[in-house]
């Protein structure tokens, strides 16, 4: 996380005493902006292709993207993504339909949005 200008911190998002590492940068670090969600989305881009995907970058770092529930809990600890957005774990059902979920904080509210990606270019072997 630090290599991409992130600010990893140890937090407990829920009342189950589980402690996890989360990037607590106020905004998405510059080293992790302008990414596609996954390899399928990256391969479908013909113009202005990003350098990588969020899923691939997370895999390289040995981390996972946050779920919507985890992202909401993180937002309760502070204000993150006021000017940026973060890709979140997206269900296979949504990916199969060509979408991917991202979250951000606007107007002091957490928003989850499904970005429609090119469904024609997605692999057909995704299990639902």
C-alpha cells in the first residue's frame, strides 16, 4: 500500500474484535487512480487504457478490495473519498452483467454506484 502512496493502518471495522489493515488515505492515492476494475475491463478498453486494474493491483499487494459493508464501516471512522472513488468487491452476478461497484463520500453520505463496463468483452465462464 505504501508503494502506491497509501496510508495503511490497523483498524477494527466491526464489533467482532477482528483487526485488519486498511488504507486510510483521505483520497485514493495517486498510484492507484485511473484503474479499471479487473482484467476483463482492462482488456475491453481500446482507448485511454489504464496502466492496471484494481483487482490485479490488490492481488500484487496481497490484499483484497473492501466490500460495501466494510467500506461503510470505514467511512464511520473518518471521511474518505470526498474527491475520489474506490473500487469495491463486486459480486459475480453484477460482473456477469457487465458492472462493477465503487464507493465514495459525497454530501456527507456514502454512495455506492455500479459502473457499467462493456459486457460483451467479459469472460463467459463467470459462475453465478
